[in-house]
């Protein structure tokens, strides 16, 4: 585990192995270290020099012999902090050029309109595309329990932190048989501070494939059984899908949640952004309280199934 952590901080596999060995054995001269590793002594000096640059190893002399020792493991926390500062600087610089990059991508005739992804990491990439945007309204037809099982609670905790920071207001519809406990999953709360309103679809409407509408795109995610996802970029399809979503939204009932169940998560979001003294604040978001409509739920269900068939056909064309 220590090796994995260190490599994630930019330490090479070889450097991490040597640091771990010195941590376990105590100070060693290069000759004994080479013997334990089964490699030439001359090949170690460059690695040891890099470990010293990282602040993980120091050298001293004992009876005229140079020995190397692992620094206190607390030094690793300094590596974390250094990496965090580097990433913050890079993120700040990237945010400044992102609008021009997006404008160039949108204007390009070669910009892809259909992107296909497979596997768990691919499905995460589908949802992370949404985080390129700020201050927009989105809509999600979402079999939430299945998606959390597929992508992990840790991923959805991260996704919702970033969604809140980007102020992506979301109207979400969950199937009645996919409701999850907000107490167990506090990052799935709703209300102004979450930039999200959740409703539960009528009991006779079920779906295993989910979609998320944002900007001029729709992200589709299949179930664990099929494990694929794709992003369609089409203003006309977004308008069609949004109109159908609005119909189902009117038929669905608001999910009742207890704010105290997710308050600690909101504090965590603010602490990450502003520091330990942050106070949770919320912004007003649009809500709708009219659940009445003259539409037949059977008609809605029929049309949703028809649309799903069309989308599977689109997916087949994209991979053909």
C-alpha cells in the first residue's frame, strides 16, 4: 500500500521500494542495500539522490562509511501538500484557458458528436465530462442505486462535490425501486445547498439505463450487465429529451429528505473550498411544486421505452 501511495505522489516504483526497505531495516550503506535488492551498487546512487531530493532519505557517515536512512514517515505528508499545491496551481491556470479551448472545440467541424465508453472507468469519464461546465441547469433520469453500485460511493461523493462547486443545478428523477438512504449516502441530498431537486417516478415506470442532460449533450449509462456509456452532442436531441423529461417530471413526486442527514457532507464541501472555518451557505434554486397533469402514465412509459430503443440503435451505429 505504501508503494502505491508513493507512486501516486510522483515517486518511482524503484524509489518507493528502496524507501520501504530503509524504513524497515534502518540505516544501511549502499553495498548492503544493493545486496538486499540484488542489484549493482552503482545503480543505486541515482535513485538514492532522487529520494534525497524528495526529502525521504538522508545520508550520513559512520566510521568513514556513507550510510543512507529513511526520513520520518511524516515527510510523506509534506509530499502530499506539495502535490496539492502543484495541482491547485495547474488547475487555476487551466481554468483560465478552458473557455477558449471549449470555444475552439465547439467551432471545429471535426468536433466529435458521438463518444463511446466501456467499463467502469469509461462510465466515470462519461459523467466527468459534465464537470467541464459551470452555472448551468441539468436533468437526470437516474437509476441511482444501480449507478452507485457500479461506480462506487467514493466516486459519487467526489462527483457531487465537484457538481456543487461548479453550481450545476440538477433535476433528478429516480425509479421508485431505486431509492437509497440519504443517511447512508449523504452526498445524494437535495435542496438549495445541493443545487439539486429529486423526484420519484411513478411505480409503473422503471428503467435500468440512465441519462444526464447538460448543455447541448446527453450522457447515457447502461447497467452493470452491459457496462457501456456514450455522450451525444445534439441540440435537437437535447430539446426532444428535455421535453420528454419534463413530462415525467410533472408525474413524479418530490423525495422527502431530512436536511440533518446530509449537513456534514455540505460542511465537508465548504471546508475543502474555504478551510476549516467555513460555514455552509446555500443559493436559491428554481423548484416546481405542481405535480398535477392530465397525462396518462402508461402513455409516458410507452414513449420512454420507444426512445430507449432508438438510443440503443444509435449506440449500435456508433460502434458499427
